[in-house]
C-alpha cells in the first residue's frame, strides 16, 4: 500500500498483559513480537504449553502464535476502520492462553491508522438554486466530505475551483461535525449567467495525499432567503434490538419561514454509513424514521444519523439523530471445548484436570452472565477457572473394567429474563492400564 513500512513493537508488558502496536493492513505472516521473550518464558514452554491467541466474540483469526519460533504473527486482515471506525484510538483485545497449567494473559493490539481511504462526498453532484437578489456574503451549506481515516489522514482542506462569484469556508457545528459553506463573494446576475458549474476538491493530510471531488451546479433564481430550521439540533431515541420492520423510531421536524415552494420542506439522509442505511429509512415528507432492517445489539449499540431538511429551491439545514439500541436476551450461551485429555488413563488421581471448557454469551450485562453445571452421575465436575473458563476434573477413581466410556453433558444458562440455555455432550474414553492379574476360573482342577 503505497510503499508503507509497517512497524511492530511492544509498548509494555505488566501483570501478564502484553501491549503491541501495529500499523493497519500489515502483510499476513508479519512478525509482531516474540511471545516467549516478552513473557519471560523458557524457549520450549510456548510449544509445550500449546500457546494460542483468541479474540472473544469473533471466530476470525487476526493474529496467531508460531509455536516453532515463538513469535506472534499476523494471521488475517487487520483493518482499523472495520474495527474502530472514527474512534481516535483503536485497541483490539485478545486472550493469550497457556495450558498445563492453565494460564491466561491479556493481549492488546494498538492499530495505527494509515492513509488508505480517499475523501468521499455524499453525492457526485450538489445542485443549488440561488436568487439573483442574494446579497454578498450569503452562505450555502455543502455537506463535508467523509474520510474513513482519522487524524492527519482525514480531510484537512478544501479547494474550490477558481471563479468570479464564490469562495469556500469550513465551519464546525456545536455537535463537533464539520461542513462547508459556499460564500457569495460577488452578486449574481441571472441575465448575465443563468448557471455556474464549480468543482470542489477535498484533500486529506496523508503522504501521499488523497482527494475526492464534487460538482456544484448553481442555478440562478429569484429570492429564497430562509433555510429550514429544525426544532432540535440533536434528536435522541431508544430502540430495542429485534424491533420488527416498520417500527417507528423518531420523527424529526423542520419549518421554513418562506411561502409557497420556498417553504416546502423535504427530508433526506445526509452523512450516513452503509450499515445504518440498511437498517433505517426516512419518509421524505413527514420526517419519520422507521426500522427497515434487522436490528441486533451485538452488531451495533448506537447509531448516529445526519438528517438534512431542504426547501423547494435547495436551501438546507442539518440535524443529528442518535439512536441507542437496548439489549434483549436473544443469544443462548455457547459452549466451546478447548482441550480434552482423551483417552484418560484409569489410574489418574481424583482432582485431575482432563479438559478445559469455555462459555460465551454475546448479550450484555445480566443477559451474558452464565451459570454452568454438569450431570451428577459421572465422576467429573466443573471448576471455575479464569474469566469464562472452566476446568473439567475427576471427582473419583476411574475403572475402565467398570465403565470404559463417559458421555458428559455440560449445561449453561444465562441470567436473562427469560433465561436461555444450551448444552454440550463431551465423550471421554478411559484408557486401560495393567492393574488386573490373570484369574483362573477354578481354584483346582482334577483329571482321571
């Protein structure tokens, strides 16, 4: 990607927690750090203890442990924008597991932004209709370009094609979002020129820099001197996940002091992510937002939508809508068998760890609190270990000659209302040892 040099380094390691830093989009197989060295372990411990890295709530593999070289390697695509969006900091959390004995370390991967996105305007063309009676200094809002990158790699400046009537200024709203204003620097004359076409370019601060353009088409008309005004600058709403389609979310409202076509207000989405656009729809006449897709708290707990109100000749204003999603207990616990000593020798002593179980629930708060249990008629029990891990240990002496195989059913129930449960059956075989001498069927034999 444009000859970028990817840099990996350990920031610190304290109390079993490792922190590394990496630029996004590193090449798979790139070395992030040496686990054995950073944890102060022996050269063979990483291999012998089957070290592995897991990311809670994700089945994708982003990093892995090379057991031979004891290095932490890049395993899959790491895209900062996918994981963290516009957040100024991006930290991915992982669990580093060592077995026998079970040991857990927290691993944080700080993902640094690179300039891999260009600025993009919401539309390719912006149409404005401006009265020839507009005074010098009149301002016309232009939605800012969006750049998925952050910091210096985001949009830094705008360049308006040289012309004799307009200049371009950048403004910041009270909510912190930026937008542009086309400022009339010289009065228009419809009899002299009925239409103007201007090219606006957004430039980011990356190296090399990237840019995006939008065409502004200005039609010169008679007076329209009032833009729509929203009743609120920021609207808030709460919505339960799994809300059915066409569920009303919130209704925005804007008024325009002009009369006739100049005062007719319509609504449309301004800046909106592809994900939000699939979940919500907006009635352009009433301003009502309704559910148009499947809402899932686990996929997103908050959405921010920018709504634009326009009058009949293109004057507009913008308001923000914040939708908070509330969690519903709609995910049953998931039980994962992480390791199992199968078969297990029949002479193991009571209290021996023979397996490791991990339980996860994608819901939040009480809905993700899980209780685990095991059937009572087997010589095994679950012992809580670290976080959401359990050790499967023996509770009595095993005897292959009495029972050679066990079907161990593990149940997990969360604390939602109503609670959801799941179960998993683990098959464990008992390995024979030479603990029985040969036995004659009779104590004595007689023959004649």
